[in-house]
C-alpha cells in the first residue's frame, strides 16, 4: 500500500507548507520533470481552487530555481476534502487540515459550549483515506445530531395493519374467524385488516440500529472525559424514543428507496446519510487507510463560540447585559445614500456586554497574532502580520463608536495554549492595555488571550476582575 503522504497534502490551520510538485506527482524519472511538474501543478490548482476554498486553503505554484513547489497556505478551517488529479480527473488526492490545538482539548470545549459548532460533513466524493487520529466521538456526535433531527421530522403515515381485535375494525376476515377462532371459543377474537396512522417502523428500526452502534463506539471513549458521558446520555435519550421498534439493518436497496422518496426535507436526507455511514462503517476523512467522509469545521466560528461561553460567565458574575453577533443582536446597519452604491451594510460586533456606565465590546480572532506578539517585538513582525493586526484594531475601534456609555472597553481576543495562558497570568501579562480620552469618554483597549482546553469559569476569573476594576475606576 502506498504511504499516506504520497496522496495527501497535510498541514495545520493558519500555517503554510510547501511540497515538491515533482515528488508529489511522481515525475522524478522523467527527462524534463520541471516542465511537466509546472503544467500539472497549474492544472491541479485550477481544478481544485473551489474545493480548497471549502477549507479556506490557498495554493500557488512557485519555482525556486531547482524545483517546482506547491505553496499551500491554510486559513481558519479544519477538515479533509478530496482533490482532483490532473492526470486521471478523479479524486485520487486529498487535503487534510488539522487543528493546531489538539483534539483532546477541543472535545471538552465543544461539550461546554453546548455543541454549538461541530464538524460538518460535505457532499463530496469519499476520500480514499479516513482519519483515525480524529476521535470516534466527533463522528458519533455528527451522526447522533442528524438522527435526532430525522426523528423530529418523521411524518406519520397510514399503513395496513393486521391485528386480532375484540371489536370489528376495517375488513374482518370472517372465514378465518369461523374456522379458527370460534371452535376455540374465541368469540371476541376478530382478525381484522385496517389502515392505521403510525410511524415508519422500518426507518425507526434503522435509527435504533444506528444509535446502538454509536453507543457501543462511545463506550470505548469514556477515558476522554465527562463530555463523552454527555454524548452517551444523548444517545440513550434517542434510543428511548425508538425502543418500541426492533433494530433493523437496511440493505443498500432499501436505503436507495428511502433516498428516492418524494418531498424529502434536508433533515430526512441528512438522517439517511447518518444511517448509511453507520451501516457502512464510514469514518471522517484524513490520512489513514479507510475511505472517509469529507468534512470541515470553521475554527474561527468555533473560537467565537468559546469566547462567547467565557464572556457569558463574566456577564453572570458582573451583572452585565450580554448580546451576541451570532444571533444578530449586535447588528448596527450602515445607511448609504444612495443605498446601491454602498459597500459594507452593517457593523456586527461578536460580543456586546453592557452595564449602566460601561460597555465591553469583544472581538474574537482565531489567528496566530498573540503567539507572534509574545515571541517577537512589534518592529520584528512581518509587515503582513502587522497590517492584519492594524485592521483588527481599527475594526474594534469602529465598534467603540457604537457605545453610548461613559466608559468603553474594546477587547481583541486571540487563542493560546493552556500552558502559555498560565504563564502569562502568573507574570501579570495576560491583558495588554492602552487608554484613550475621546471627548468626555474613557476608551480602554485590551489585547488578551483565551486558552483552549481550560474550563470557561477559570478563564473568566481574571477577565471579570479586570472588568470590575475598570468599571470602578481603579487605576491599573
């Protein structure tokens, strides 16, 4: 079997890597490999540009004088997708973007913020390889969530039912009654056939089979933490809803018939896919040795949801009123005149926390800026990184104009490791501060980091303390 690195391009989010096009396309033995590699690389990039955009990945071709290189830059999404081969026009290659913070920490975070953001399967051809390093519970949650939506959307329908009843209903089978039941004194045992409004028993049986399979898989994952136990409880709740029907393993023919049903809602199709994945034992796609499901998860949305979870704790402890951009609660429209000449139509801060005399505006940025600022001085940072940070700062300063309180705090939040966060907190460098006087208002600018894989309440403690000091007017 060929090694995984020969068919997959792999990197972590918000990183760059490069690969030799000659090696990747296996052109080393050709007489003029550079020219052929350049042509294949250009075709490869054009064919897969739309696919790579699903993972926020950009690719360019470069020549360093010795070799044709594929320059790959990942953004803030993780996942795995197939890539079309320029020689066979089939999805023979793959692209895998791993999270730079380990899955062992991401799992508890997903559970603590209520699974608001989770991996999403993509309707693309299966990859040649599945990701065994992605924990089983990731796919289990995706499948269980789809099965719940399927059960919630199932329509009841009329089916012909045959039962022995004490009173006539529908068509009574009199010959059977006269020859079988009467001689045995079964005077009130009437064999009847009648239309009955009931749930689709076979489909519910397939749901039960799928849930039981996922439960067995989750039982092997208990060592990953309490969040797996929550998933097990979720699966048991679904199993209780289908306990009245026997488990049923659908054949490919039966699944095909279900997929062809008219008036299929999205929840129905997604649920059938979950049943199919369970029956065929599919895994999430990546760099192992089984066919896998293409998937993606936007880490910027994931981080925004995590920061929202932390700030919600701060709001509870300080009595602030919280609004979030995710629910469009912070949207402020921009009215252009005439309207058709305008560009951006609104400002939408991620998180808005307000008290009687102060406002905290938080913007979560899933970037490497905090790590770079800790390792290098501002003047030593690359110009592109400095420009991005300037744009982030100008964005939150624009949000500050929307506040009406006398004290305004704008805060840029970046991710960091738990170890880095602990070190910064011990040294008193967790929050970088600046202050501006804008008329009669005091504008505070904060740069801070929120760790991954650390309980939200622990992260909220220093933030809540700083908020109280600032509202009370305590000098730093």
